[in-house]
């Protein structure tokens, strides 16, 4: 486990001096690795006897309930758009897939 921790710290070294980036360590036995960017979280759940690379990852996204949209590292312009106009906007293919999945209304997570 110590070698895995050292390896992870080496990989994260380039972002340790970036503003608003925190790297925190703890000494608990069971834990989750939580990665946050804008309003999205990736949570790598740790399972006893399973390497991190083989453990499930939860992808959580925020749902706006009110307020003012703000830009992120992936956007130059942010605004509320009526649901029926969303897919007519230009956007990256990966974003279009996420939005189409959400708009399909299945309520099921998308794995793929």
C-alpha cells in the first residue's frame, strides 16, 4: 500500500501548486478517493481485497435548482436554455452524449 501511495503522490505532483487544488492524506484503513471538478465528482470506492483500479467508480453530477450559471474550464459562455433548444446548440460530442442521456429520462446511470 505504501508504494501505491508514493506512486499516486508522484502522479499528482504537477497539480500541487495549482490554485484551489488541495491534496489531503489520511490514515484510515477503508476510504474512498474523491476527485472533484466544477460540479462533478468521481468517487473511487475502496473494497477490501480489491485494487483501486478494479473497484467501482461513482460519477456524480450536480443538478441546478436555482441561482446563476457560471463558467468552468470547459465553457466560455454559460446560460439557461429551454429544454427543447439544448440539442440545437454546438457542443463537444462527449457533452452531447451526456445531455442526450439525461434528456432521455431513463433515470438510470450511463455506463459506456
